[in-house]
C-alpha cells in the first residue's frame, strides 16, 4: 500500500516521502480501515520536527514511521474480537495515539476498534476528519475543565484556527458568550461570516486586555481557551532558559531559589507523568559525549522553529483578564511567577493544561473519548457545527499540505486518500 513516511526530522517538508509499505493485518480487537481522509494539525508539524522524540523514540524504531492521527474511512476487515461492534463496510472516524507508529497518512490502518465510532452517512469524510481534534480540545477544555454553562463568557484565542473555529461553534451552541481573537483580515472576515454573535478582537490593531475589559464591563472573562501549543522541537526547548520575558508580561521572572531548571520544560515529562532529568554528561535524548552525532542522524530533532500559527498569550495578561473563579486552559507550556500565583489565588482562579492525545493514551478514558467523538459526529450531521476545510490534498501532495499547514490561519488541511 502507499503511505507517507517520515524519513527524518526536519523543518523542511521533504522529510516526508510517499512510499510503498507493507499492508497491515488484523487480529484480536483490531479493525482494518481503508482511509479516505486524514486531517493534519500542529501535532503533525511537532512530530515532523522531533518535538516528541522523548515519546516516539524514532531513532530506535525499526519500522517505517507513518504520521497522521485524525482519520475517516471504511472498515475493510475486522478481527475475531470485534464482532458486534463493527462490520465490513461501516464508515468510521477515529483518533490515533501518537505512539501507534502507523498513522493515518496511508491507504490502510489497523488499530483497536475502541478508537473509532460510526460516521453519519450525511457527513463527508473530510468534514469528519476535520472535526476530531477541535472537538476533543473543545470538550476537554469547556466540558471537563471549565464546566462551561449558558450565559458565561469565554475568550477563545486564534478563533479562526484549526481548532478555534469549531470550539466557537460549540461554545455558542452551549449558550456561552464568545469573544475570539484574530490577527489578519482573512480571519476577521471568516468569523464575521460564521456568526454575528461572536465578539471579534483583532489583536493586530487592538489591545487585548483593554478590549476584554471593555466588552465585559471590567469584570473579565469567565474562561480563556488558549489554543497555543508547544511549537519548537525538544532540542530547542532544552537550550531555552526557563526565564521567558515574553510569557511573563514583559518582565523577566525567575523560578524560586533551588528550583531545577528543567521543571518548566513540559516536554521532559515521562509517559507516566514524572519529570525526567538528564543524567550527568547526557542530553535529554540520552546522548552523552560519546554518543552518536545528533546532527548527522536522520532522526536528530531539527532546531529551526516552525512559523508561528498561534498567539502566545503572556501569562500576566491571561491572569489579569480572568474573572473571579475563572479558568485559563492552555495547550502550551506556562511558567507562573509567585506574583501570578498570588493574583490567581486572590481571584480563586485556576490554570489547566490541555493535550488531546491524553484521550487515547489513557485507556481508562476511552468511554468519555468515544462519547465526545460520537456527539461531535451527531452535531455535524444535524448541521449544528461545521468544519472549515481550507485545503484538500492528495496523498502524493503531502509535502505541499505540510507547507500549507505551516502558514494557514483559517480552518483545516485534509489529506484525501484513495
């Protein structure tokens, strides 16, 4: 079968090549799915760059690594333990874990049946795939973290982005008052066309805290949904000081005395949640002075950062914009200074973190994950929400799709397969 294979880490999309690989087989609780569409996101860029090397360990992986995590397709064959769940010919949609190794940018995948739900026939494969990550981030943040209720206010950063535009629709559907940021005329125009109920704030011309204060009569927003993610590879994070003036309101903050420098690096968390400190004489990837040359190895993390596709919200601004008992949910790394913590304490406010991959990496959450995915598909079928698909590429154009993803500001990019 044909598949897009990641041949090395790199900032250049040429690191991806379409090759002939062995077709997967099914057994046990797995289903063989003929992939029709695979949406790509910031996660795909992060993987390509090497930002998740501490999880993926591609330098020691023997088989080809195929990226792609949001898929929609047709069941081609089922394992013996899948009877009653799916049958051949069912149209399904699913989200794959990053450590699967054989992702959705291929003609076929074979994964456990509990990663999938049935796709309504009235929803296209591109639309279904394009709603997966936005829905998981929206439900994870607004339902399970914020407990968003009708009448409450929420500020969604990068509202026209791959996740933001679906999150806005869900928040409006649930009765919330939505404020959303944009930074270009294209984004502004899209959100104005999406709904007249959105308070659009153009951060290229307006001061965000001042605009929030004005729109909320000085009360602040109940919730902030920050779609920023880790945008640099792990190798760059390791060389970055934990004091980041840009993320602490323009004033350099330092950790409390005695705090190890690595504790603010989110990418150093082990799969079980413990902080992993590099051993003396080693870097975080396990290479010592006598180890292999990281620069020459095809899976040495690239050090160039991708073009930014999301707004990094300064910590102090976020803390000050929150209303009492509010919550800021972010997908990025955050360093809170003692003064930031003091303000949060006085407001009884909180900061929470968001990683959509947790839904499929933590097995005991599979019931909630399937509920979210099925609910999203039902809302798509009822036309309560819709995915903005700004680009559809054939599998052979995977490199062009990744280049488009690096600069796209509105909607989703989808790979059409077959």
